[in-house]
C-alpha cells in the first residue's frame, strides 16, 4: 500500500525533477523496462500507438519534448493515492491541465505510467 506521505513526497520530487529539466533525475523514478502511454508520444516521436517501452525509448521522447518546450514547468494541483498507484494532477506552463497515473512496483519505482490531458 502507498501512504499519503509517500505519494506527496513522490509528487514533490517528480515535479521538481521535471521543473529542473533534469532527465537523469526524472528517469530515476522509473524501472528500466517501464511502459509510458501518452497521446504526446504519437505527436512528438510518431509512435501511432502512443505507447513506448523502456527507459532508452522514453528518454529519446522526453529529450525531444524538453527541446521543443524549453520553458516547460509543472504546477502541482493535487495528488491522489491508490493501493499501488499515484496520480498527479498538474497544470503546465501553457496553463493546460494534465493527470499522470503511475503504477508503482515493489521496489518503489514506476512500472507503468499514463498521461492524460484536458
């Protein structure tokens, strides 16, 4: 089970890593073979399924996304706790809302993530 305290700490660090544009720090939250699903994947790297597997593939996507949006910044709006997952509701630098859902593995790192945009 994930506690409220763990979820809050995770959200704080995850947002801080993104706001620092520190890709190794961002990737440190994820398992090597995690799955990332986002409609932005199709837009940015041309993967029609919107799903990528593994840190190397996701790192390529996120590197490109960070170059395309050099002023990227997230503002945390809420954190939701599940039995083995965390969802972060945030607003980006353009004022758009998003929710990311993270399935957390036994070692505390993300095994599956899905981004949802308003």
